[in-house]
């Protein structure tokens, strides 16, 4: 029904898609197919179609280097394409027309940046596609594979994670979307599925060298009997990033696929079969973590021995004279650090994406980190879906899940073999979410809960047993209505406190992402008694049978509580994930990336989703989300000025976000070469010792004493409103005054990006290069704050900030208001920055927490215009902005002096100077444990 109605609505050119119009189309379809009326849930169909037609897409941005590339893809070339056509038809029932058109455009763009597979000679293209976490990259590369096969690529290899379950899941999806049949170990068991039901012509049936079973990876038996000739239909290999498997595949290429020998090196080469290699989760296991040596001229050591997986992937590519490599990732930190000139004799060039990097825009209905956690840089509030937990461990090793627990640990809460209350609440949230989704007509959709608390299989087994016991007892009480009063009262209270107010708040902000609603408790309880029988608990530990074959659920949505640990493969999709319970795993970086599976699309049930995790992980995910967002903004600015992947690599390798991210992956202390150009730094972590706070206040007083008379901050009228600040402003302050202040100010060791001596060094060397020579210093206060004298005639009204009190520090969420960065902008510059902000917002609405067009410029745009200028606006890379604030310490504790805080806005710059920053692991390991 949805597919037919969507087609009819798409013909209503320019008409507003309203429930009344959808009703008309449904009536029209029922006239032709009256039998469909029997099982039709009209409200659900209307709701889904309204949602689909309210989505708009972001624009992809690209950095590319077309050296040696011949443009080739045009409309004429696409006329007879059948793999893509059947994939498009199959996907139309699953995606809106807008999303489908976006997928078509994106895959055309990627394919066009690869080489024409019929082009002769030697060519090698390497690119990276950066998607958002859980935003449908499998669907993207499936579409790319279909088009590549249509164009003439003969061998398509997909590297699908490091565990059997993810490899198996990827094979299942490609069975449906590309092959059109179910790959099975048995040759007799042939069944058409997915695209094969749309076009089953044997003349285009692709071949597969792997299958969907647990042992379906590329095997010795297959390798021995597999021969490929150039005129054949395309061959698909879905393989793990596993040393044995990749060695076997390389051996098969040399012995069976290669058709010539390089006379100079003796290497066996394939010249007649163009290769497309797709690297899923390209930042994981593919990157060479060994340090390759370069000489004084930047030439690499040809004898360097790369790490095994990296070496074998590169040898595969190096065995084909015509090859294309496309990596897919949502977290490109590691890929950007691949040396762009890395090269060895046996393996050829490293996997740096030298040809292109594409930043995929997310559609407006994508729920990403910035929507969930909010964005400090944009001053956007997060969604009320995250719940902090702190009852999972006691003060010693006897808690339910202490951080340092060992294999064999028995999880006991207060000495009893039961779940902690926070996990009980999380399970109750999942049960209620299943019942409410069922009431909203989503009972046939899958629903999942993820429990990730330990990396040890033995402990996972104990947790699984405890969860099974709780679900079993709840089922018996609700279904039989025996001894159920206390449970029902608890569920009712949870629904009233957790679900009703949250649904109301989210409906106000995102009405399209919340179901029709209006559920009452009696209806919820009745449905809960029915659906709880379908809830099952599964332990996920990396085997293919864990891949949750949703297609085998017989048209009824699976309702699964999945218990896993570190081996829960990255990328494994838990469909309909609505509830997650996350404690810290062995390595912080891996944990944060695992948490990423919680993002994606939540049509009609966003308000029912919950993430239960620790205060520490909530803080760190906020850090990483901001870091990833800053790197994307850097990318957008560089794409607008025609930069190449190499330019971006050089820029990112000096970005201050790496003061955070490098700590997460490092195994030893290392030196970073940093630039702060185009960035905002603000103090949000402070010492607890009164003497250190007093010394910082003195550093601020000394700065202000030397600046002379202050001026009042001018009132600005812009964007139709009047903007006023409380405080004082000084212009044309020499860089030496700023560096002197920074050297006298002691930042806290936990303020990873704001290290005052490092910022002072950077300011000094930029001034020596002719930039950051003339500063504006602003002392900002609160309109109704308590007044405190600083020096001479200078007083300030203190601001208030709520602080988290930790053992050695105070921490606040955000110091500056976004508009504070515009305090020194004239109206022309402000309008230019607003124009840049709106262009970026329209390009990728999925990254923003709001659907309203921005009415004020954001920080990155302000800093870009300040440093590079804009039409009618002169650039001022010589001007830095230092803003001082004094925080009222009254709420922080007795006997504390006033707390001096600062923010620095650096204008954008392409000037070369960088400063070396040694990242030490001692403090990090004291706070968070070893990186390994």
C-alpha cells in the first residue's frame, strides 16, 4: 500500500502532502484492490507517508584529486543498467522517493570518481566515503556495487569486519540487494530473494565465492576449484579482515586469476579483470599501525613491513593493474593519519584516500550524536533520552560490575544474584517501548535492546542468565496475573515518570519522529501482557548465528534483548534498537564507537528510545561528537575552496581535537604537531585548590592593568534584533600581552585541548609569521550578576555556571554563549557569517538538533569570515579575540576565590606554523586506565 500511495503522491507535483490527500490516494488504491482493506491500518500508513514526505536530504561534499583520471560516467552509459534498476525497485518500498533519489545521486558521484572499468592501461583509484554512524552506508555501497557491476567491474571484494557475524550479516544483505538469491553451502538449496524476485534473468545472475553460513568465508575448497574468465558475470567475495582468509585470497589471485607476470619484479598480475574493493569500517583493522620510516626528502622506506591486514589488502590491490578501493567509515580519524606518501615495494601505496574523500550528508530524520547529546558549539540542547547510571559497582570489587573485574566474576548486587535497579529500569523501558510501538501499528517491525557491560564471555553468560530470569518472572506475573501488583505498579510509575513527559517534549521538537500517540495506561498494560511472550534474550559473541536473521521471523517483528561485549562486532545491525545499557569496556575508544550503533533512524518511536550509561561515557561521547563535528566542519570549509584529500590530511593532522582523540587510541606518549587556526578554545575544567584559582585571577588582573582605559561594548542591531553585552572591550592589544597572560594562567591537566603554555607558544610563532599580532580583549559579565572589582576602575558582574565537583576539579558544560564570538564583528561580517552558516545547515540538516533555519552565525563561520573574509568583507588573520569571564564561586564551595575563565577565538588561517605538543599518558592512565 505504502509503495503504491507513494508513487501516486509523487505525481502531485508541488502539492503539500497532507493526511487528506493521502486518504484520497488510499481510497483510489482500494477501489482497484478491495481485498487490501481487510488488513489495512490506515492511520499507520498515513503516519508513515507524512513522515517520508517531510524528510529532506543533506548535500554531499567532496575533496578530490583528479590527476590521471578520465571523466566517463554519463546518461548514455547508464541506459541498459539492470543490477541498479532492480535494486532501486526493491528499495523503493523501504525508502522515500527523496531518499532513493539521494542514494542514486550519491552512488553516481562515487562511481564517477572511480575509473571506467573498460578503460585500458594501468590505473588505481583510492577513495573514502565518510557517512554518519548507523546512517545506511551498507545500502550505499550495495547501490555502488550494483552500478559498478553494470559498468563492467568483474571482481568485487567486500571486506566486512573481523567477526563471522558481521561478515554473515553483510553477505545476507548483499544476497538481497545484489545477488538476488540466498547463498547457501548446499548447491541444491537455491531460493530467489530480494532483487532476484524483480529480475531473475539467469543472464545477469552474479556469481558468489562466499555464502551466508558461519563457515561461508572464502575457503580453501572454493579456492581450489574457482576459475574466472573475463567475459563472465561479476563475482562477489564477502570476506573477513582475517590474516588466513586474506592470505588465501591473495594466493588464489596469484595462482588462478592472474594472467601475466611483471617482467621487472616477477609479480603475478591480473590485467583483464577490473577490481572494486569495498572496505567496510575502513578505520578498523585496515590501517597500518606500524611506523613507516621516511628519509629527509619524505621518501618512504621501501622495506618497511606493514601490519598483516594492511599488508594483505594492499597486496590484493597491487596484484591488479586496474583497481579501485573505496573505504566506508563514520569515524575517519585513523584513515586521515595514513601517510599520503606511504609506499613499499611488495605492497605498493598505502591506503590513503588520495583520489577523493566524500562527506555524505545525512537526511533531516537522521538521529545523530548532536541531536542526542546536543552541541556545545551551537548551544543546542540534547534530547531527554540519556539516563546516567551509577549502581553497577560498589566501592570495592564486590559490586555487580566493578570496572576492574576479571574473567569468572560473579555479578552480585548488594550480595544477591540479581540485576542492579538501573538495568531493571532499562529492561522495563524496552518492554514498554515494545508495547507502545505495537499500539502505534509497528508490531511487525523489529525491536532490539543492547546490553554491553563486560568483555568476558563467562560474565556475559551470568548477565544473560540474570536477564532471562527477570524477563521470565515478569512474563509469568503479567500473563497469568499472579503476584503481579507490585510489578504492574512499578511499570505504571515508570510509564508516568519516564514516557509520558518525554513523549510530550520530543513531540514539540520533532513531531514527525513521534507516533500518533495518545496511548493510555490500560491499553499499554493490555498490549504488554500480549507482547512479553515474544521477548527473547540472546547472547552475542561473534559467531554467524548471532547475525539475527530478521528475514526468518515470519512477518512478526523480533523482540530481542542482545547481551554482548567487546566482541559484539562493530557494524552489526540491531534493527529497531530502542534501548541500550552501556558500561565501560576495556578500551575507551572502542566503547565510544560501539555506543555509536545507538544512532540512526527511529521513525515513529524516537520518544521511546533510551540510552543508560555512565556519567563518564556521557561526557566522553560529548567530547568525541564535538571532535567529529569539528572535523566535518573543517572538511566543508575546505571543500568549498577546492581542497584535495592531501590538503585535508595535513590540516586534520594538526587539529587540536586530536589532543582528545589521540589519547583514546595511543599506546605510548607521542608528539602532535598542532595548529589552533579557525578554532575556539574555552576553559571548562578548573582546579579545586584555592591558591591556583587565586593565581589565575592575578594573571587576569595583570593583563587588564597593562591595557589602559577600557571602552564600553557597542550595541549591535542585526538580524532584526538588538544585541547588548555587559562588560568592557580593549582593541589592538599586542600579542606579547596575550602570551604573557597565557603563560601565567594554569589550566587543569584534564582540559585536554586548552593547555595554556601550548596556546601561548602557538600565538607567539603566529605573531612572528605576521598573524595574530593585534588582539581584541573583552571582559564579559552577566547583566544581573554580582559585581566584583578586578583592577583600578575595572569591575565585572560575575557569571554563574553549574559545576560538577570531582575529586581534583570542577567541570562545567559550556563557558561561552555562541553569540559572544560575534562581539567584535561589524554588521557586514555578521551577515556574511550567517550566510555561510545557513549554507552548511542546508547541506546537512541531519547534523543539526533543530529543523529551523539558523538565525545567527555559528562559531566556525564566524572564524572563517574573520580570517579569510567574504564578499565585501576584508580578511583579518592578524586579529585574535580573547574573552575573559569571572565565575561566581558561591555555589561551588566555601572559601574559594573568584574563578577566572577565558575563551579564545582564532581566525581561520592557512599559514604554516605549528607547535609540537607532547601527549603524555601518565595522567590519562591514572584517570582512565591503559589504552590497551
